[in-house]
């Protein structure tokens, strides 16, 4: 499917701004506001591959930088600063594509900041959230505190999670998600780590894993929970 890539500037409420990339198919079916993780920005090959895969299936994406990444810092923003960036990016996507169903989320830190923002006050126009590797706890320190806010998220959520993710012990994550009932869909990726890398002995490649993840997202966007 034909697509175009538009570099944009996203204004944040405090008067600052961050860079964004709007990947736009000819006739977008949905738009996904896609936040990056703590270790790499919006132009990382993984982020670009997800955006390209979605665009090929008719889904627009708006990727954007968090302020810390924009200024070249390795220290992630405070939650308040990150939440403001999430809200600004969602507002920008809603402004540019007002008639296109809107979703939000992201990779690791970006997904968690999006859900925290949604838990505080609903993001305008957002129908559901997607988490690409939810960071439930630090590596080697299993806990559930980082997920407490999910109880306040009142829209559907899709979790894409690898079985070798050191930042989310799968049993603990299931314990968190099960009480949320029909609001949650969990897609488990066998042998994938937090970066969604799989070992050769798994019988699949990283590219195949990303394709499966993209297919799962596209299917979920058009699911009965949104009809």
C-alpha cells in the first residue's frame, strides 16, 4: 500500500516541542500513536519496521520523541514530563486525522507512560492502548507495582509480550491482567525477549516475529470490542 512519511513538530503544553514522524497510508483505516522506549528513539529500526508494517496494512502511525531523547539525554523524563508529551502527540494525531479511529501506546517505557497518562485522564479520541513489551519490573527484580495504574485504564488494552522478557515475568503479568477481564488481550510471543529478538533454535526470525505482532495489532484494531 502506498504511504508517505512526514516529519512534524509537536507542541507541548509547557511551550516546548518535540519531533515526530507521521507515516501515512493513502487511505488510513486507523492511526496508532507510537511512543519509543527508554533506550532508543523514534527512528530506531524496530520502531521504523513496526510503522512500515502497519502502513502496509492501512494503519497510520505517529511516532514521536520524548523530551529527554530530543535533547540527547540518556536519563528518561519524569512521569509528568513524559505524560505531557504523550498527550501532545495524541492531540496532534487527532488534529491531523480527526475522522480516523485513534489508538496509542508504545514500546516498553513509551507504552507505560501512555497508560499512566490515560489512567490520569482519558486521552482525547483514543479507543484503546497497545503495549509492545510492557516493563512490569526491572530485570531480576520481579514485582507488580508498575502495573497498579492499569486498574484505572477504562479502555481496551493489547499486550504483546515475549516469553523471555526479563522485564516482565509472564506469570506475574498474567496475575495483573486477569482481574481486568475483557478489557485485556494478551498476545504471547514464544522465545522473544524484551527487544523481541528470538533465538535461531526457536524456528522463527526477528522479522517474522515483528510481522506476527503487526498482524495481531491490525486484527485487534478492527475487533468486536470497538464495534
